C-alpha cells in the first residue's frame, strides 16, 4: 500500500513507521491517523515482523501534536469522534502482539507525546522535548494521555505536566521515567534497531502475553474522549487554538 503522510519500511524482523509531514512538524491529522492504522494492520499481518519502531521524519520533531487547524472548528460531537479515532489507532499500537519502540527525535508534544506513550519502550535523542500543552489551547489530552501518562510517570507528575503544559527536555524525561534511554541524535535510530534486534531474539509468544498484562483499562479512554468533547462546547478551544495559529496569547474568559 502507498502512503502520503507516513513511510513504512521493513528490515529483517523489524518494521519502521515514520510520520512524514516534516513541513508541519509531523502533526497528526485525519490522513495520518488513517495511514497509521493501515500501516499497523500491515505490520500485524507480517508474520516475520517481531518488532516495530515508530519515529518522525526530519530532525526537529517526532510528532509536534495534533493538527490544530483541523481541530479548531470541531463541534462537541465531532471532537468526541476525533478523540475516539486517535485513541483507537493508539490502542492498536498498544495491542500489537509485538514490541513497539518510540524513537523520539525532537518535539513530542500533545498527540506526539501520546503517540510515544502508546509505545512499549521510548528512547529519545538529546534534543527531544515532551509536553501535554492542551490546557493552553482550551482543551485536554484526547488520545490517551490522561490515562497513559499517570501510568508511566505517576499521578503527581502527570497532573503537573497536564495542568501546566510544561515542556520537559530529554534528561528530565529520563529522570521521571517517561523514557528509558537518551542517546545522541545521530545514533538514535541505530540504538532503536539494536533494541529491536534484542527483542526479536526473545520468545514472540511470551512478548505478546507480556504486552497483554501491561495493557491499560479501556473504560478510562471513553471518559477522556467525552471530557475532550465537552471542552468544544465552550468558547475556549476556538480562542486557544486561534491564538496559537495567530501567534498571540489567548484570552480565556472567566
């Protein structure tokens, strides 16, 4: 299958999916989500594939978030559907029977951080940056961040990151357990392939069962999607996203 916004390649027992919208800092839109879903189905059907690496094309961004221009004019019901769509794709990553490695090569913001969190192992280049900045846009994480981030770094750290939108560098992400390793940018993909090779040598049956025991609760995602949609029943998302696109500070009403 051909793709316009991602690239899928395989080498030996390892597949690599790269989000390829460098001009938009690899932001997630509906096309990217559809193509990610299709690529994941291809990987799942490939019986020779024993590990998957997900990364972003270019040197600036892994994925710099969801496409704000696409979200700006969503209504509440459309927003719930958009959140459910992103959640479903990221659940497909979590539920793959093979290990998934996020090779984070720059900004992993909003939906990009959520994409990394859906992967089993996260390694980061020294220039990586992580954040859930949604509250500054008048919304909340909608692709699983409110579920996976507390499970990864603990509730207190997750609450701080989600409520403040604070951006953390690779060293801080390592210290809080958000990533497992930090490497120089030029060696990031080589290290990801090394880890994939280590995983490919292990029992695929055991790895699949181990992943099932680590999976998060599905009910929590529906609560997140509904709360995400409720944000769009107010003026705050239009103001927050409009301010972002217009490069100004938002003025949220009380």
